[in-house]
C-alpha cells in the first residue's frame, strides 16, 4: 500500500505577549532583558510561551517595542521606565488588586533598612534592591551586605582576617555546601551607599552584577562564582 500522507502538526500559535517577546529578542534582547524591562523574573517570560501568560504586559511590551523600533532605545533601564506606567497589577476573582509576593523595601526614619533577594530575584539582577540602595545614597547612609554562594566560589578561607568578616561568627555555613559571608557593619563603618549606587547604575541596575564586580575586584571570589542570595542593610552613621 502506498504510504499515507501524514499531516504535519501545526506550529503552536503564539499569543500576543509571546509575539512581542519574539520581536524584542529578534531586536537583540534576551528573555532576561525583557524580564528586567517589565520588572519580573525571567521564568515569567518563558511562561509566555509554555503557559500562555503575559496578557497583562502586552501594553507595556508594545510601548517598549515601539521605542526600540522607532527611537532606537536599547538601554534596559530606560525601557523599564517607559514600560512601568503601562504595567497594571492583576486582580483577584473579587476584583481586588492581587498582592505581589515580594519583601517590602523600607528605610526607617533612623536610616535602618533591609532588603533581601533569593534565587529567583538574583536571576533577574536583584533589581528589587536597587530602590533601597538609591534611597540610602540619597540619604548619605552607610551600607553592608551579606552574600551567599558555593564555598568553592570564595578565594579566601572562612573567617580569614583578610576577608571582610574577619571573625568566624560572621560566616554561616549551610548544609548545601554554600556559605554566607557578611561584608561591612556598623562596627567597621561599612560602605558608602552612594558608591554602591554608582556601581549599580554602571551595571544597568543589576545589583547582583554590581556586588559580584566588587567582590571580584577585591579578590574575594573567583570569576565564575555565582551569587545565590543577597541581603543589603543600611544605617545612618553617627
């Protein structure tokens, strides 16, 4: 018998958010760039394709694509500023605005503030910490941070006096072979928040890259070290 003509399965239809993301990628942006522009995790952009999410971001992505195509804007921070007014929070079944599962970034009147970024936020540059650092710089505050990564990522031994912690109690070792190390404190004076704000700006708003760059410049980590968690603390100097 002659072979049957088999129909090829049609290509999956991409909804509007995925189509816009495709056009931005064709213009040279990565999924991570798109996530930064809409201030979300890169996994959400992937779900434009796999789970048909992203309808709420179509107006923002449309404006961003227009800015890229007509004005030639390529800076992700500038595109994020253009996208922000067109991003609306999703609503619950009752019509109320849905809560975003993030930790609030707050600096108290005394200058004390704390912000944390876990694995998902780290993947998109820990941008949620940028407002905390920017406000600390505006108020001339001091800053310290705690970094968590694989032990093999550090170049100096745990508790080394050459490293910022200096004493063992500022190093926390985890069962998954990662290690937390704190850099700066009120006792040691910490760091100038304005200096770190400039580093973050130079990294295009990527807080993870700014901290990684400082650790690399100061010889504390290997070049391929990967930060998994980050905490930033601020206070007002006496």
